[in-house]
């Protein structure tokens, strides 16, 4: 077990964590940054980002994050990847020593920026767990190419669902979009693109009640919420986009959450526990996007520096 002593530990290397790293470096803070997977965060799974300022050529999420990672590494910052922080302990004498542990590292730190983002929600329907990774996916960019000339279903009606369904039409022969309400939640512009695409078929007011198959998913069973009619749909793959859950569990009992488990912060992005800050999708933010996550990281790092200097 390697022991590392720092002024700041940034947990998570998505847009928020990387934004924090740039500002922490420039504030002269002695810090580490980790990620339980490779750096980049959830946005690396998306094909096109067309709302991040300065990139008007439809850059992919992966490329955008590689640019930001290079920027961070240019400062000589080492991102400790595949290092999942699994425990946070506060020292008894309250000397602001916080111990964060992963399998191979133990960090003692005075402050934390919690930038652990969010993970996709599951539907909770019968058979779902059995077919995750066997035809059920949460990432069209990662798995879409496997479905050339096949039929897939996308579950969800928000921007992410329709954007990813549009991406899947590059490969699949048919993309069924299944949404439990009678109208989509996606923005008008994205809806129009979806309705205009001949490969897309919209099945509204319907929910998936069962996933079926032998070794892989073969069929989903749908229930019409208005008529209660049950019908089966043969399918080669399913992509779920039904929302996200904050990755905040590690701070259970330590800081205040909102009713959905998002971390509550003040204007400096400090949580209810002094010295612990939260940034990006994991906190109760009104907009969950790359631009706001990066900006949160900057605010949190600046606040951490003020806290370390005794002026916050
Ligand atoms: C399909 C899709 C499309 C999207 N499209 C857009 C778009 O076009 N434009 C846009 O602006 N936004 C888009 N978003 C939203 C954007 O991805 C998020 O708002 C943004 O990634 C949030 O950044 P974050 O750093 O807060 O969290 P995340 O990106 O979730 O990063 C959190 C990081 O923390 C790590 N982590 C979690 N727990 C631990 C732990 N215990 N220890 C160590 N590391 C941990 C995770 O592995 C992850 O890398 C999209 C999201 C999805 C899923």
C-alpha cells in the first residue's frame, strides 16, 4: 500500500475533476487526482459534443476530453487511473486529516474535491441484470458498431436517448425508441432530427416490463401504459438512457444530500463538512453538462486553496 500525503485529493477525473486539477495546479496546491477507470468521465461515451465553447466542428466527447487531459498533463500532473477511492475516514482529533483509501493507495489529505459524477440508472425490469453486457448497453458510442444491419431499441425520451438513437442509425437497420410518456422530453431541435430519420420508429406511452433471451437479449416485452396492451419486440440490442444516479455514496452520513442523493454545496462549492468540496454532476447543480462541470472544478479548487490558506 503506497501512502501519499497531500493538501488536496481530487476524486474523479471527468470534466469537473480535470477542471479542478488545472486550477489547483495554478494555485500551487500540492494535490493528487484519481479515477476509478481511465480519465475522461462519462462524456467520453458520446459521439458528438456541439455545445462546448470553442469547438464548433462537432468534436467527439472522447476527443474533447483527450484535449483537456493533455492540458492537465502538460503541467506535469499525474492522473492516477484505475484507482477507486472506496473509503473516506476523518481523523478523530479533527486536525483535517482525511484518509482516502483505494486498493493500492492511502491518501492523507486536508481537503477533498469530490468530482465523482453520476452513473446511468437501470430500468429495474425483469431479466435486466442478466443481459447487461449481453445485449443491454448504456453506451451507443462504445457498442453501436456491433449492431450493423441489426435492430436495436433505445429506452428513454430525453436528449441523450434521442442523440444516441440518431448515432445508432449509422449502423442499425432499425432503431426503436421506447418512451414511457406520450411525448419526448428531448429538445425540439433534437426531436425534429429524430422524427425525420426514416430508420427510427417511436413507441410512446410504453415501458419495458421484461427482457428475454437465451445467452443474449433476443426480445423485450412492452406494456402500453394507456391501454395495458402487452406486446413482444424482437431485438438484437438495447441501449438504456433513463437518467442518472449521483456517485455520492462514499459521503453518506458525512455531508448533506438533497432528496435524490446529490451533494448540497454553498456558493464556494463547499459541502456541509468543512474542507470537503463537490463539483460537477455529483452535486445538486441545475445544469449537468461539461461546461458547468469544468467551471465547478475551477470554483472548487479556488475554494480549496482559500480554505487551506485559512480565509474560507
Ligand atoms: C451519453 C451522454 C451524452 C452527453 N452529452 C453531452 C453533451 O453533448 N454536452 C455536454 O456538455 N454534456 C454532455 N453530457 C453530460 C456530461 O457528460 C456530464 O455533465 C459531465 O461528464 C459531468 O462531469 P463530471 O466530472 O461531474 O462527472 P463524470 O463525467 O461522471 O466523471 C466522474 C469521474 O469520477 C470517477 N469516479 C467515480 N467514483 C469514483 C471513485 N470512488 N474513485 C475514483 N474515481 C471515481 C468516474 O470514473 C468518472 O471518470 C453527456 C452525458 C452522457 C452520458
